[in-house]
C-alpha cells in the first residue's frame, strides 16, 4: 500500500513517497481526484517523460525548444483553462545528477495584486484565452506560469513575468535527486518546477500523472 504524508502535502505543497509500479500509483491517484490525460485526444492515464534532443521532437513541448538543456520553471498544463491541481512523478530507476527542481515563490500582498492585474494571452495549442499569473480561487489563489505559452497581452504587462522570475530566483529551491521507485506529488497551483540540464541523460525516464 502506498502511503502519502497528506499533512506535508497540504502544508509544504509537496511530499515524497514510494511506489514499485505505475499501476498502484494510478489506483492511488484515482483516490485523490480525477486523472487528466495530458495529450489531446488521448485517454492515457500517465506519460513517460524522456530526455529528447531538439531534433528528436517536433511537438509543441519543452523538449522541442530546450532539448537537453535546463527547462525554465513552469506550471504543468498552463495552457489548459484549469491546469492540473496535482502532479505526480515517479522514477522507476535512480537518476544521478539530473534533479527535478521545485520552487515555491513567496508573494507579498502587493505582488499578488500586481500579478492578478497584468493580463497575459495563453496559447499552447488548446485554444487561446486570457489569464493572469495569479488567479483568485475562492479565498485562495493559484499560480499559472509558463513563458512558453503565455505572453503579455500588452507590452507593459511583462512586468508580472519579470517579477515572477525575480521571485523564483529569490526562493529556496528543493532538488529531487531521484532514487529507484521514488515518487513525488506536488500542488501544481502553488509551486513551479523545472528539470535540470539533462545532457546525455537519455536513460532518464519519469512517469507523470496529472490530477484535476
Ligand atoms: Fe513540467
């Protein structure tokens, strides 16, 4: 049975745990919420993420633009009207020197207000719509940040993106150095993540599940 520290997930927005196979992980994920297939017209419940060179991919993905280089910090599924709330990652093997990085930016009240005002156009191939970097949901807020599918609707609105990049630089970064069967679950509305440089890491495989 898979055990998750739900208190830690709630308070720290991420937690690590272990699963020996993807099927158990899928079953556990269904108890947390509905699984969202990440690809258009797909019903796959999980993705296998591999390191690709730019030449190997022609899709509209981060690999297409960055290849093996560092990915910028981002929200998964930022191009969806509602990005997945939780992301689960599992590494079937240990991976050396290629961590996944988690970053929880800290916002002041003024910064939150600023980021709820600047309008950005989201266009990631699932329809174009306007959004802000911080969106209010009930009494809380969620982050939507991905410079590859979001651009300022007006030039002056790029200050939000600059501000977010500054806050990411100032934040404490948690590095996940993957061990065999290690999993993480994180709140995709509250933290942004990235992958370190993965040059020649062609055996790096992460399984990923998105939860509504
Ligand atoms: Fe991602």
